[in-house]
């Protein structure tokens, strides 16, 4: 199994994802939502590839900090940039984007938050990386790459003049509930 | 019953005695103080090696809650607590319920005390009827019934004319007037010393002028009327100057300080610790230092407990809503001796302030060890490390802020009227 | 002093007083309030952060305003809220406080928001609740009103940004004001340049300077070049007890009028914890004028209380009795 690490590796994945997105959502006037912060970066890249006319509105961002299920365990997150959905979701087709799908809890929280805003016609989930370790029955519709990793291995998306993925081996931290 | 106290260090401030002696007691009286006594067979011997043997302590002010508040404490429970603290004579102020303004109440208290048979309870009669500050009590009758002084308790007399007349009447009968000096308007509903702490905690303060104004007025009336007077529970350094002045002028004025005011200050209130809620309030550190100095200089001649046993409910609540008072019988000696350990006063001064001086103030024949006198004796260990545990107090009141304080001394035996009424680790009777 | 406000790891557990809390914690409160304030402008004014938590408003003193903002704050966080107004006019006040507590513990609440007319009441309650329960002081006697102080700091920060540059004047009955005491502590902790109090001697606490303030009896001198003017409510009962002769004289000497306000900096803001006594501590023209941020303070109150509630309930994990 090779880990796509470099920017150009990731661009390859994004291009493939964009093709699939175009195939499934063309004509449905979809709205794009990225989950802070990795999902937002991925969404921005996808929007660039798909072009300004593909989505019906500027990018919406979700910060699921207030919807997490581990508040009682770990308390408040240090930084919370508020969610920003500059559109109504009722009866719309949404494309929800995140960087890594792991346990499924982040997506669960994101869906809860979206449904507090209204009732979408559909939600399509696109993730750059999907890895083993699901704790909830959540699956992505569009996947950049699937990876099998051990419990100690973690993958993280960074944005330093371009997107890169890094693999690390350590005890699980707070951030790894994606 | 023959009692032999062996080999103790006998200290009697009244006769300036400090020697290694045995004490021989027969039929409730001291018959000899010497190294041995021919023909004496002891029924009971107390080995006082390493211990100090002094007169049973005399506490000028202790509330026993009976009559009136028997659910909180009783004469039975509190006299037991008294002897656990080495105290064999104590004075009850008149603010019982009913007030000690008739001979009947005096007799009731003396009766109950006699029944308990552990300590001598003296009563201070009310100066005015029901302590209301208007009509005089029948002080002659009270004196005949056994009152050794008069007082208006914690309700100072506002009307100076009435106070003057009451003082003159008490002086006529040669009764000592005991005063808790406080200006009622300045005191208002304050509960702590007025200063930086009251400001920070947002509690209504009691300025020092509350005490000094009242003392100043009372001293002038004392001078005018010639009554013999004693000020209870001095809390301000400035008050000492006023009393010193009066004493220098030759007025018959004495003063006592509470054991807790010699150790605590407003800072001990900390985060609203209700156990430190007392009246008069704990004042500044400077006041505390000046109180200690006043004691050293002899302006204050006695230390007393100002014992106020309270049940737990009385101390559980926001500070201002709690009842002021400390359960102090069982820490009177230990706190006084702590001053000796801290080298603030000498051993002899300490014992005198708990025995001969208060006895002089009361005009009673106690607080001393002499041949032929009633055998009221306190034996304590001046060298035993122990921790104050209020929840194990004998008194019905466990309200003490000294929990966890480490002391170097402890009462080991108390003898009253020739009988052993208290032995450490062997409480003589069970309180129901 | 307030060592028991924090958990072992330094997180906020109770919020009883500003005293003992350090600047980073106060700054965090204001930052979180910023984050929460945007929720009020969203379509969905609620987040599920405290869903399943029970918050009890224990008000021993009447206050519709403060109680309402706490209720709103709790509801916006999706908590369950109960408000209890307990009459303290009964003779056995101390008893009712403790008895109430025992009864409420049976309700398994997660938080008590307490307002009481006795200083130290919130502290007392905090000492008698189960370890995992948080207590927030909504005002105790003359001692503290820390949530009000924090919303005031939040308001100041929104307009003035940099605390060390500021001169803040607090005018009014400092002696009886728990708001003023908390404000002074917060301003001092946040490093404000200068804190002034302006009041007649009768309305200042003893040893006022130990609070770290400059004392002025002359209002005009006290207002010179000030950046923030905070006026306090004057309770009309102060005329009894010989503290003040009349409301009219008070307004004459210490009321904030347009003319007196002009002595402060031209961009000075005017604040008041409310409710306002128009024509007593502040002229209507000033209260409704361009420099007044009084209405903003009310809005900020909700966001600030949301921040404080979530910070304290977020530390419950450190107490093992948390019900799963």
C-alpha cells in the first residue's frame, strides 16, 4: 500500500474525485460544504477543478465543534471558527466534503448540524482518504483512496503552500475521531 | 476520700509557688503540699511526674445554654466539657432564657450545677429586667441568691442616664459590673471587622470605634459612679489604651481577652469560614499583637473562653446569616499555653491569667492552691504533641476554628472538690 | 481564595468570583463568547453542546433580566433549564438554603446558577454540592457578580481592544455594589491602565484603595480623559440610613449628563449594568445617546454566559461521578 503523500499525488486523487462528482451531481445544482479544516481545503480544491459554475453558491463551511459527542469527555475545543452556510439547505442536493473518514463520528456530527439548518434533498459524502476503523455505519460515496492502517497509525492532511498527507505512528489524540 | 497527687511541678501564681511537690487532699480540701505526709493513706494516687499541677482554671464567661436552649447544650454537658479543659469554676452571663433577673433562675442554675457535681458555676445577674435596659433588677436579691456580679449581657444600655443609675446601684451593693462594650448603632448588622477584608468579602463591617466609643463612655461613667467594672472580650488595640488610662487614674477597672482573639485575626475568615464568625469580630493583625502586649503589660489580666456552643446548623449558611460564637472551653488552656510555647507570655503569666487573676476579678475564693482551701486542681502535660479535633470535643458544641491546630499541651486530670472529675482518655460520664 | 473554582488541571469548574482567576482564563472566556455570539445571528440559534445537561437557576433574589439571560444562554446550548424563585423573607433563611440544596440534589442537576442577597452564598452552595456539579454566581450580596463583569469586559474589548491603554471610571454606590467589585477585579486582571471610582465617601467601602483604584469625590476631575464610563444603579433605599440626602442631589453631583460626559475622551463609551434609573445616575440623553453601549451589554450577556456555562460543564469529565 502506498500512501499518497505529495501534492501532485493528491491532485491526482482530486481530479479522479472531481470526475465522479461531475458524473453523479451534474444538473442537480449542488451546494458544496466543507468540514473544518481539512474538509474545507479539499472542497476548495474540488471547486477549483470543477469550475465556478458547477456549484450554486460559494463554499459553505461547517465547524462541528458544538455537535461532537465527546464534549463530556474532553470539554471545549480550544478554537472554534463558527460554521458558515451562506445558503438555505431545504430541498437541495448537498456535497459534503471531509479530508479523512475514520470512525464516522465527524460525519455524524456534520449531518446533525446540517439537519438543524433544514431538510436537504440529498447529501453526498466525498472524502479524500477513507481508512479502516469505522465505529458508526457511515460510508462515503466518493473516495480519493482507501487505506488500511493499524490502530497506532494516523494520517493527517496539511496545507503549507499546497496539500500534503503525513503518516505518523503514535497514540491516538483528540483530533483523530474523523 | 484521700487523694494524693505525686511529684508534679506545682505552680500557684497567687502564692508565687513553683516547686516539685506532692499535694495531699482529704475530704475535699488540700491538707498539705510537701514532699510527703505522715499518716496519710491515699485512696487514689495520681502520678504527676512531668506534669504541671496548678489551680483549677477560672473561666469568666461561658454560656451553658441552660435554661432556654437545652437542645443545643446543657449544664451537664458543658460542665463536663469545662473539666475536660481543666476548668473548675466558670461564670454564666445573664442572657439565658429566662434571663437571670430573679433569684429563682439563679437557684435553678446552681442546683443543676450541683447535681452534675463537676465544676462550680457562678452566675452573673442581669443589670436590668429582661436585659431591656430600662428597669433595674433586684440586685440585692440576686446577690443574696448567689450572683457574684451584674451585667447587661450583649445588649449594651443605650440610655446613659439609666446606665449611670444602674452603676450607682450596683456600686452601693458592692457588685462588680461586667460589660460587653459595643455601640449598638455603629455595630448595626455588621459581622466582621471593618477593613480590607470586609471590603473584599462584601460583608458589613464593624469599625473599631464601635468598641472604643462604648468603652470611653462607660469609663467616664465608671469614674463618676465609682462602680467596680470589668470589660469582657476586648478586641481592639485602641481599647487597651483607654483602659490603661483608667487604671492609671486608679479606677477599679479590669479587662479580659478571649483565647481566640489572642491567636486569630480577620484573615482567618479566609473564604467565608463561618467558624471564625464571632462577636466582637476578629480584628486586624495589629490589634491581635496589641492584645498580646496588653496581656503582657497586665492591662488585660485574664484570658477567658467566651464559650458559645452551637449546633451545626447555626454555622451552616452564608456568613452573615450564621450565629457568631466559638466552642472554647476545651481550648482555653491549650491556646493560652500555646502563647507560652510561642514565647509571647511566660508560664506564670499564663497560669495567673487563667487562675488567680480571674478569681480576683470575681472576688471568689478559687484559683489558688493553699492549705485548707477547696481542692480544685488542674493537672496538665506541657509536653505532649496533639492535634485539635473539634468533632471529638466533649462539649455539645463542635464549632471551633482550631481544627487541625497542633498543640504541645493537654489536660490530663481535673480535680474538683477533692474528687477526680476528669481523666484524659477516660471520660467520667456519658452525655445523653 | 478561590482555589476551588478550578479543577486540578486548571479548567474552570465553578465561576464564583473573578478573584483568583488569571488573565488567560478571562481572555478565553471572551474569545469563546465571540464564537457564541455569532450563533445568535444564525438561522438556527441553537447548538447541541449541552444537550442532556440540567441547569437549575436558583434565584433567592428577584431578577427577571439576569434570570432570563441565563435561561436563554442555557437553551441556546440545548440544555434543560429550571428556574426557581425562592422567597427569602422567611425567618429561617439559612435553613431554607440548605434544605433547598438537599432537595435539588435529588434532581441530579449538573449546574446551579445562584443569586442570593448574602455575600458568600454562592461559595457556600459550591461547598455543599456534589463534586461534579458546577456553580455559577449570578450575584451574592455585595460580594461579586462575575458574569456581569465579564460581559462588561467583553463589551469594552469590542470597542476598545487594548486594555493597558484604557482609563476606566466607575461611578456610584461602590460600597453596596457586587458588580463594581467584580468589574474592578476583572479590569485589574486584564491589565487596564487606570481604574477610577467616583463616589461620595458614604458610598465607598473602607480601605477602598486596597482594591487597586484611584478614588475621586469630584466627578469632573474623575471623568477627565476617561475611555470608559461605567455608571452604577443607585438604589433608592440609600436615602434611608443617612448615606445620601436625596436622588436630586445625587444627580446634581454624580449623575452622568452630556456636559459631564464631554470631559471624558470624545470616543469614550458609556456603560451601565442595568436597570437604569433615568435622571438619577444617568441622564436619558446620555443613556440613549451615541456613546452609550448599554443595550449591547444586554445582548453580550447571553453569549458570555453561554461561554461560561460551556467552559464549566466541559470540565465535568474530571469528576468520576458523571452519569454515562
